[in-house]
């Protein structure tokens, strides 16, 4: 910035033999000053690139809100996405993508982990981190089942007709979602905090989004045809309590306008 450019580095004077320690400290001070000045010149805001919808981007946004991790939220139109995809701008030809430190990070859960680490929502301890990863994977198993019925051709399946699609969704509604949520309900039964691992983590954030999606909570998500919007909230009181707990966080209420 202009204010940094106007600051002269501290002068280095010739020191006696007994002043070598002080001289070294002054050299370190100059180095630190140069580093700060360089960062001021080159620092660029991190950026999440996704569509103007909740989808796979919302749990990244929410982790940023709860963890106080700032980044630009760039929302693409369909035409912008197709143009950028054709030009090879996106890793794996898909979004979300997270731009940081000159890198492009792909895959929504990988981005979620990164934001979680920066915001204190992902454990430093490797065993505790693995516990969070296991919960993320369990939630993903249920989420991916629904994605397979929404976008079957992406996963190598034919574009099913409505009857076939709804048949798959009935099994997801009646068997898959209750089974996966039942596992998480059991985890919460042992929790004294109301969160999955004792303190809020990105696993809780992703679960919050999954419940909102399945429940078709507007304006974030629309009801999914063939999925009972109360399949989770009517059966799993501890999961619903976790969702309510996150809803009540001041940062979350502020971000969603108190809705």
C-alpha cells in the first residue's frame, strides 16, 4: 500500500563486537519489513468460484462464515461456466474451484477441509481429523446417492426415465437416508455438546447442508421429487437439534439475514 511504501526501513549502523546480537536483530527487522511490504504488494483475496445456488458450494460458504474465513464468493451464470470450462480454466472441468496462493483447489470436500483448517473447524490432531473425515464420507455416501438420480450421465449411467428415477429415489428415501442418518444420530447420542465430535467441525456444517437440501428448505434448496422433506426431521431429533444449534449461531443468523 502507499502507506507501507512511504515507510523507510530501519537504518543499520556499524556496531562494535559486543553489539553483534543487536545488529543481527536489526537485520531481522529489515527482513521482516521487506516481507510485509512484499505481501502488501502481492496479496490477493482468495476466491470461491461456483454457481449462484447452494448445491455443493453452500457448505464451503457456511464454513467460511462460522470460521470467519474471508474469501470472494464469485457466482457464475451457466453461460460463463460453459465458456470457462471450454477454455480449460477449471480443474477437472467442474466447479466449485477455490483460488488461493496462486493455486486452483478442486473438489468441494477438499475445499471444505481447507477452509475448515483455516477457520478452526478441522482438527490438527490426525486421529481427530480422521474421525471428522469418516463423518464427511458417511454424509457424502447419502449425498452422492441423490446426485446419481439428478445427474446420472455424469456418473456413467443412462438418462433414466421418470419412473426409474423415482424408483431409485424411493429406495434412497426409505432405506439409504434413514440408515446413514441413523448412524449419525447414534454418534450424537454420545455427544455432550450436540455436535458430532465434541466441538463444531466441518462435518456438522456439511450435515447441516444435507438436512436443508433433503428438507427442501427455501431459499437455499428446492424439494426433491420423490424425497419426503420430513424424512430426517421427523425421525432424528438429535440431528434436528444440531441443525437448530447452527441456525442459532450469530454469524449464521447474520449471514442469512435472520431467516
